[in-house]
C-alpha cells in the first residue's frame, strides 16, 4: 500500500517545480500577500515556502497530510466554480510520501505557532510550540530520496529543474497581484543569494518591468482581444523585428484566469506568426485568457498545468487574427 501511495504521489509531484508550485498555490489559497521560497542547494537538500496567509487551524493538524484531506471543497457548491488552486488534498500527502515534511503554522486565533512533523505515510508524529508570525512555513527535505531512480535523475538534472522552477516563479510573480514574492538559494558554503524578488504590484506592466527590466518592456506591444461574451485574451508580446537575434522562448507565460498553464497550441501559434529578425527567433509572450469558469477545465492532469477549453477553436482563431494584425502591419 505504501508503494502504491508513492507511485500516485510521484504523479502529482513530478519534479522540483511541481512540488514548489503546490506549496505556492497553497499559500495563495490561504490569502498570503508575501511568499518566500527558500532553497538549499537549488532545492536538492530542501525547499521551504514561507507565507503570511491564514495559517492552519489546530483541528487540521493531524489530517493535513492525509490523502484527500482538503479544507477547500466544502466552500464550493460544485467543481466548476472553483477559484482556489487546490482542492484535491493531494499535495501535502504526496510530498510526505516523497520527502521529509515539516510544517510551522499559526492562525490569528493562536498566541504561539506549532511545529509539526509528519512521517512518510502522512501521520503527524511530533508537535511542539514555537515562535512565528501568523502564517505557514512548509519545509520539504530530501525530495525523492526514497525513489532511487528519480533521486539520481533529480541530482543529475538539478540545474535544469532549478531553471524550470525559476521560470514558474516568474509566472507567479507576473500574475499574482498584490503578492510579494522572494526566492533565495543557499549553496553549500552557506552563501545565500536572492534569485527573484518582486514588490507584488497590481499591474502586469509593473511586474514585467521589475522582472525583466524597462528596456525589455519597451520592446513589447500590448494585446487585447475579445473572443466572445465573457471571454478575452490580454497581455504583451514582442514587437516584430525585436530581440537582437535572441530567442525569447524562455519568456513565454500563459495564464487562464490568472493561473499559470502550459498551452502548447498557443505557444506554437505565437512562435509561428511572430516576425523576428530571423525565423529561429521566438517572441516574449505574456498572455492571460479570461474565460468563464465553466468554459475551461484545468483538472485534466494531476499537476493542473494543462487546460481544456470548451471552445478552443474560436479562441485560437481570434488569437491568430490578432497576431496577424500585429505582425503584418508593423512589419510591412
Ligand atoms: P489542497 O490544496 O488540494 O486542499 P493540499 O494537500 O495542498 O490540498 O493541502 C491540504 C490542506 O492543508 C489545505 O486544504 C489547507 O487546509 C492546508 N494548507 C496547506 N498549505 C497551507 C498554507 N500555506 N496555509 C494555510 N493552509 C494550508
Ligand atoms: Mg494544495
């Protein structure tokens, strides 16, 4: 049974970035306005997400890391109208199965915080009082240490995993309005460096400037398209002919109702229609699709990175026309 649990857990938590993603989304769900991601050795030794959200109430301490425990579903009449990131109660239980999980948390009803330790099956095995502001810190050490093959893979690819994580954090930094994000990495010799830091502005423009600089922002063109009733796409794209030959494929971020998602078809379309200085070049693209909650399904894969639109054809068609307009007129 433990091994089955481990296999399922391995499907929710694929790698470092999907692990951290779950923790960041929990912090956002808890209403945090400040989130710090603290890595040790690029996340290989440990990673920690520290937030100033609501905290976890003591009645949930023993349930927290059990499979399918969630405090979120009860608040929603049906799955279609979900607005929180999580609802399946799989993240913490999966992380427990794959690493050493500890939680420090305090709600506004508690005078002191509690430090909680869980075992690999999700059972609460130790509990002690500690000092902390209101909010939650989740720490995971030795991710994948009990899956020898993946663990080896993880160590070998750590720089790549780390790169993917930073890109994901950039996505949240762009989209999480009013949330300060900081990411630090501490290497073997206890040298701590800040790898990402935003002030949590409400405007996408400000967040782009903070993350990528004003000169980059000045190379972008705004895009606003109405697809249908209640359905639109907005954001920024490289102007045509920009980029000095550098490909910006690592600066493409797509969101559905503010959630970072993978959109291979949109990626392909944007790259195809973009007119750079050469055909190998990819544009910067930061696009948010606003759709009615019933019109898309983000729960297709366990990591919730893929989306299904009920009306994908017209979304792609309107986007195609919009992009053609930008990239043909200014380049003619
Ligand atoms: P889900 O997010 O799908 O509910 P998780 O396994 O990610 O499931 O989390 C389990 C529960 O733990 C959540 O429902 C929530 O009650 C609590 N929780 C986890 N992280 C936090 C956090 N940072 N702040 C407040 N509560 C949290
Ligand atoms: Mg969650």
